[in-house]
């Protein structure tokens, strides 16, 4: 169970970093008044509303990562009962 919690926490942390990176990339784009950015290199139109979704996913991932870390931290700080 302990290793499963380590793996889950690590995966959630990586997913959170990914969504945070996308959010930062999207927040730095120069959107037009309609809320669109056209990338001539990729031929893709990015919408400003998507950055809000990526920000919320990053925040949710951060919350879930912290929730998964709490039992791991509690296990490390517990002293043996015989000490």
C-alpha cells in the first residue's frame, strides 16, 4: 500500500507539473480581442478560455497531490510505540 501511494503521488505530481506548464505557456500568448491566438508555425488557433481550464486542472492536481502526501508525511513523523 505504501509503494502504491508513492507511485500515485509521483504520477499526480507529474501530471500537475504538465498542466501547470501548459497553463503558463497559454497565459503568455498574445490573444486578440476575440480571445484567439493563431500560431503560424503550427497552424493552430488557441482560445483564451482554455487557459482557465488548464489552470483549474493544475490546481486540482496540486490539491490531490497534497492530499496524497499527507499520509506519507504522517507515516514518517510517527514514532515507534516502544520508544
